[in-house]
C-alpha cells in the first residue's frame, strides 16, 4: 500500500540508525502501554481510531443531520480543529455535500462565504454549521461562530439549533452554550491535542458528512498503530531517527515534496504537527526546532528547485509519489509531433513519475539527503495510514529531541496580547 525508502539517500550511517532504533524501543513500549489507558495519558490520541463508542456517536449524529438534506457544511475552526479535515477532503474525490472551511477573521473572505450561505438559505436549501474548538476560547472561532449563529437564526428562527453542531471540550464555554441552547455536541477528550485530533470527532463528523469512507480511513490509522507497536512496520521510528540525525547534521528545514497536487493540504497539516510539536525549548533549556515546508511537484520545481539544488545543505526532504492516479490521460502522438517529441503518446502519469525520479536523481547527484514514500493510490485507507504514521513519528521525534510533543505553551502569547489589544 505504501513503500518507505531511505537506505541509499538519507545519508545516515546504518550503525547509527540501528542504535537509535534500539534506543527508541522503550518509548514504543511505553506508547503501546499508554494505548491501553485509552484517554488517560498524554498519548490519548492513539486511542481515537479504536474508540467504537465515539465512532458510533459520530455516525448516529451524521445520520440525523443528513435527514435535514443539507446542501453545505461550514466548518468553523482553526489549526488542529480543521487542517486535518481539510487535508483529507481535498485529497479525496468525495461525493458528499459541499464543505467550506472558515479559519480566519479576514472580513473579505467571510463576506464572500456569508453571501453563498444566504443564497442557499434564501433558495430554501439548508446548511450545517460545525463549530470546532476544544478550548472554546479561540478568538477567531468565537468571532466567526457568533456571525454565523446570527445568520442562521435570522433565516431559520424556529429551528436554527438543528443546523448547528459544536465539537469541543467537556468543560469549555462552548459546551456550556451547547447545553443551554440545546445544540448537539461532540466531545473532544481533554488530552487529545488539536494537531493529533483528526481521527476524533473533530475530523470524523465533518469527514463522514462530506462523504469520506471513515471506516477505511480508520483501518489505515489502526494498521499504522498496531504495526508500529508489533514491529511489522518500522516507518515511524525510522523516519523519526532520520529526521533527528539530519537535524544534528545541520538540516534545520524539512520539506515534504508531494508529486500529487491533491496532497498539498497534507503538507499544511504536517506543518502544524511539526511546528507546534517540536519548536520549543528542550529539557536542557535549549531552543530546538525543525522548520516545516511543503513543495508540490512539478510546479515548485519551476520556482525553488534552483535553491534546493544549489543552496545551503540545510534541507532534509521527504518525497511523496503516487503510483496509480484516479484518471489516465494520454498525450496525442500526432499533434505537433516535433514539440517535445519524447512526450508523444505517453500518459501524464508517466511524465509525472519521470519528473519525480529525475528530481530524486538530481538530489542524489548533489548529495541532498532525502527519503521517499510511494503511495499505491490516494484513498481513505492510505491517508489514514500516512497521517497516523506521521503523528507517531512526531511523538518519537519529540523523545529524540528531548521536548514534549504535546504542548504549545508559546502559542498562548499571541492570544494573550490579542485579548489585551481588543480590551483596550
């Protein structure tokens, strides 16, 4: 389903690799033990794909909301509250209702979205609003929710509550609003952080509404967890070691290079996963971090390849390619036959694969360190495996860098300053 390769390209000695992998075995055992504690440890997110009660609750609520025949779902969230959901929706060719994501307080963007919502409501069609915030205090989410709440209440004054679902922490202000207003609520477990929450109700509710096969998604996630812990699949531990060793060798930047446009938002999801998990002071008080970036093949080869192939040796790259695309388009062999004749009669997939291989060969020639993931296809199961594997990798990388991968204390600094300014 997914092949992970690094042996000839990651530029880490095999003896160092083996020592680091052995050193991480106790941490893997600790994570496996924590899984048995369900939601009562810092590794709580690992239990989400196995939580049948939560999954059943999500499916039941989706079935209720689908009876309203919604034409659109609007997800109000930011960061971990919607990046994972967006990544999966944009990667899959789903056939459910349209999904819009509101994750900023940009007034021009919100004006455009509210116009679309008003047009639907005026035409007699229905929309669903899913407000997602574990803390319930995120300024951007609160502001946008108030605007949409007023809008839906204006157009559906007698039953507006039916069109709102709140996903939040049990003790949050949003939970209190849900109880007071009689609005349906899905709970986010206290120890499941936003960037690790895509397989909780945070992601599963909007994904199922959008038409994603969440059963296959969760099969992929469970396989990633079980195979990591039983030693069948060493991708997470190996990739964490490679990231750490290349960081020690000066690669302070990690570039996820996707040769499939539909996967671009996976890079944005991973950017938060790495940025918040790793960028902080370690146990010795030293600031550490790896700067996450995303590139899309072949577009970005025409914008930043010069930097990658001639700039500083400070980037470690993870290539992601897809063996089987959903569509197969052939280039006519007889149209302008002298214009780049090597492409005549070939499929676009062949060209994409050739560009990917050519890029990797150029990296080898220049001694740029990298690893590669090859996905058999883009589907729910492969995405579930890939995303869960990256989350396990990040937990292990935190151990290697001696940081807590579950906290983000400095994010609060901008929130505190924002509230001070708004209160002036």
